[in-house]
C-alpha cells in the first residue's frame, strides 16, 4: 500500500499540474469517450498505456480474458453487459474494441482447466469461451494453441457483441465499429484483426 | 481509431524502449501483482494513472460503479466474482482496493434511475447497490447526496467482499487487506476510508 | 409546394429504402453527431451536401451570415446560443465548424447597409459583425472587400465562440476543436482557415 | 474532421460535375428561393434531403425545436427573426414552412426540463414554447404527449409567424402561404397540418 500511496504522490507531483485543467473540464462537462475497450484484468495489459490515451478517452471494462457473454437480459447481475450498455447506449461510443493479449492466464485456464484454487467462479466464467477452446484445439503445438485460443477468444467476444440488438443495429448502419486487437506482452506488438479474419501486426512507426 | 493507433505509435516510440526489459521479464516469469483494484469503467478514472503504477503492479477489474456482488456461486456468469477469485485465489494479491470516484454516472443512475436508454442491464446491475441508495437518501442536498452515495457504494462493495469465504478467511488471518478509496475528479484528491469508517484525503505530498 | 411534395416522394422512392435502417436506428438510439456546423441560411449552401454527410452526422444551426453572438446569458431569446449549448454541452460534439460562403447577402448588407425592406431585424442582427466590417473596409476593390468581409465574419464568429466559457474550456484541454470554412459558390471551392490565420483551398481530390 | 473532408471530396467528385452549371448560374444571378423552412438543428432532419431539394430552392433557418419567437423588434439580436425578415422581405419567398420532427430533444426538454448541462440558454429558448407545453400536458400517455407537444410547437410557431406584420400582410393578400409539417424519423412519414388543424400523412407515392 505504501507503494501505491507513493505512486499517488508522484501522480500529483508529476502529472496533475499539466492535467489539472483537463480534469476540471471533464468534471464540469462530463465524459465524452469516443471508444470503449473490453480488456483483460491482467496487470500487464493496460489499454490506456498501450493506446497512450488521455483521461476521458477510453471507457474501459476489464474482466478475466476480455470475455463478452452473449446477450441475455434476465434477473442476474451482468457486469460486462451493463458496462456495454452504458458505453454504447448512454455514452454512444463510436468504436468498441475487444483487446486480448499474449500469455493470458484466463485463456490458459480455458485450455487446461481452471486452477483447482479457482473453482467457484473462474471455471464457469471461462466456460463462456468453450467454443473458442474447441476451435483452438486443432493446433498441436502448445504455444501456437495458446495464441490461437487467445485469437479465438477475441473473435468469440466480437461475435457475442453482435448478439446485442442495440450493438448489431448500430454496426449495421455504420454508427458503431467493432475492432479486435491482441497485445503481445513479450514483444510489445499490437495486432489488429482484419476484415479477412486474420490478425496482422500494426506497424509501430 | 486513427487517434488510438497514433497513440500506440507514441507508446512504442516513447515508453517501450525503457519498459522493454520489464515486459520481457513479465512475459518470462508471469505476473505477480500485489494489489487488485475494483474500479469504475469511467474514462476519467484510470487506476494505473492515479497510482502511477507500472505494468505488472495492478490486477484491475472495471465495471459500472465499481460494484462487487455478494458471494453467490451458481450457474450464471459472474465476471466480477471470477476476477476476484482469480486475483485472490490464483494470483494471491495482498491488497484489494475498491476505488470509487466523484461524479459517477453509475451512482447518479442509482439515485435518479437508469437512463431510459439503458434498461436491459444497467438498471439491474446498479440495483446491486440499492442499500447504498437507501443510506444516502437521508441527505437533503443533492451534491452531498451524490457524494455520500459514492461513499456508500464503496462501503457496500467492501461489505460484499467479506461475504466471499476465501476473502474473509484471508482477511481474518492478515494475508489480505481490503481498502476503500474515492477519487475526486475535479480536485484530483484521493480519499481513503479509515478504520473509523470515514473518508479522509490522502496528503498529496 | 407541389414541387416540394414531389421532392418528398422522390426522397421516399429513391433514398428511403436504403436509409430506412439508419433512420430506425437513429430513432431507437438517438442522435450522436460528432460535428456541429454554424452556417448561413442561404439556399445555395447546404452543409450536408458540401460535406456529403449522412443523416445523424451534422448538428446544424443556420442563420443569416453564420453569425455567432458573444456569450451573454440573459432574459432574451438566444436561438444560436441555445443551439450551441445543445450541441456542445448536451450532444458533446468534438468539432464545431463555422462555414461562411461567397456572395453572402448578409455580408453584403453588412458592407452596404441592410436593404430598406429589412429594417426590423436584419440591420440589428448583422450589426453583430460590425467589427468584421471595419476590418474589411481597408480593401479598395469591392469584390475583394466582399470576400475579406466574409472571411472576417467567420473569424469573428470563431472569436465569439471562444467567449462561451464552456466552449473555451473544452477547446483549451483538447476536447473540442473549432474550424473555419468558406465555400465559394461559383467554383465549388471549400477553403479552410489555417493556424496561420489564412484561408487555403482544400484539395478537392 | 477527416471524415468531413473526405465527404467534401466525394461531393466534388460525384455531385459537382453535374451541378456545376447550376452553381454558376446561382452565383451570377443570385438566389431566388421560393420557399423558406424553419426547422430543427437535429442531425437527423435535413430539409433539403426530405424535400429532395436542389441548391437554390430552400432558404433554411435551423434552431433548437424549430421555434419562431413572437414579433418584437428591439435592441436584442434576433437570429430567427432576422432570417425570417431576410427570407420574406428581401428574398420574397412564396411559401414559409415550419417543420418539426419526431423524438425532438428540444421538445423533450420542454416537457421534462432542459438537461442540467444546458442551463445558460436552452431553458430560456425552449421557454418560448411554454404554451405548447401547457396544451400537450393534457395527454396522459408519454409517447402521445411528446408527439402532441411536437405538433403544438409547430402550431405555436405558425401563430407567432402571424404576429410579424409583414408576414400577416402578405398572407392576407395571398402572396405568402404558411405551412406546418412534421417528419417522423422512425417511419420516414411526413405529415402536413391541414386547414382543419390536424396533421395528416402526405402520401409517399
């Protein structure tokens, strides 16, 4: 905790003075993010850092393995779906990004079973991506299988996004664009899911 | 999107060179975050920025209004609970932080009803915090009521965390500490929930 | 009128079928324009045509000579200021455009006096741009003087926009950008007001 | 902005070649629109599109909720009244149309109060239509009340037009006709206010 409080003091000393006005205006006028990101809770994958985004730019939901459940309004508490609804219907973002990443522990759990220590919720949650697992199991090589499962999980989340009628409607008429990205932790490479269904590195310069 | 890809190029040019080794080690050895944060999806409240945290330091789940549901393993998809389980039982974090913030749209929806446009999920999700609403409604002043509802939402999430047996057990024996924070967007002030149940500003220097 | 009703029938026959879905989604989900245009009521200068914009893209206020009054909330009815407030504070547009045009009758009235037939309101309204008139009167050539007065009117409206605190705030921190354009009716040339304070043609291809 | 400049390039490539002569003539001879439209700034309601009008056909003033203030020449800046004066007394249009539309945010603000974010001007401006609000409040059903308030706002603007002496005079002798229209965004239906005081759909074919 001391470490975090020291971090807060650095934030106040180094970043606050130049960002003070931006925060004041964001407080007075409200947020108007143009993009929303569904990404993983993993401590190595911060969307704001990877996109060098300013405060106010990205509406961010983070869960294990950047999963999107299929549309299904019912009595249960749907945290991710509620965040999607807030971002798309209330804030009216124009771009909706699913960002997966390399060496994802959630995807490892998908392929090899949830850790024994995590049987209450992780197994059920990650079961959302069972279809991604099936698709990736055709790979023999374990490293390649992990990568393909990460890719398939992103594709599946994008497919599930399209089951939300108020997302599909907006995508259909061009008011909202969906994007898939994968961040490779080791190399720092961001790859983009193209219209041909393949991930290709974004040129870093 | 162009703006985001330009941001990625700045990240690669300005931050990657000095962080490359850190990412390589984080890739080789896996993450070992000491702290987990439950915060809001709001675009103005990035935990990594407020705590000036490095990659690998914070395991972050973000949802609308930084809510934690009560413990309840069942057939439903519990994104926030799964992330808690992964952070606490698999990654074994030492500190678990609930961070709320000022001018929270989710809390406004709690007090005044979800926006008409957000009826599928936001209303049900925010209903999780109904008890925080009840407590805050004793305030007559609307600005103070919003602030108290933000505080109460943080308190409620902390109470709900203690309904998870594997959290309560670890807290009891001192392996895990729970913390409540509130970030004021306008003034940049971070307040900490003390053992006396009151929020007090963290000295910025 | 018959001509207009025939136009409506052409719209229904030729444009509606392909735009029906867009209108339905814009009805269900509300508008989310990213840009607002202040332009002239002149029948020859339709912003949607010049920017080939789709329904939902441009929030448009049109008055005589695309004037913006200085900020001054009081008991009077401020139509243009109300539209600015709605576009900037409610819809949270990112770009705010003042678009003037060639052969502008309002600017002609500014230079040569309002037509005798229009003494109730046009003279007072156009008087808002008196400063633009003063600046343009240094030109001897009447054609050049008209053009310079059109340019100065755009500059003055942009200056007046910055007297609105909630516009200046957002511009200062980068949440809103102001732009000046001039459309030449005869040549179809759109010119952009650059950061050097000069109008330069936008390459048409 | 890139999107708008791309739109301009499409306009130059696709529309300019066939409209070049029209613009040249409109530049040489000036505009002579036969109709003037008072419509809303809403991004979904472009009069030129709905009437499939050519450049030069419609003199258009757009403000929030297509309001016309009552006649009242004084020291204030009357943007809408100045535009009316220019259209009627200088350009001598034959038809003057007030066009409202469905799901009008200005009318919603009239019924439910201006958004908190829009307190400087929108509240005062929309207050112009207080009488329309009173008339519509007799409806119990909220959807019907919104529609009736849109209709009443159009009726009120038409009544206010008749308080301008140079409009009433011309209407009396048949030189000018006033018309009320309502465009339903969802269905694309244009309705016309008949002499019996009721709105009836214009047959689309």
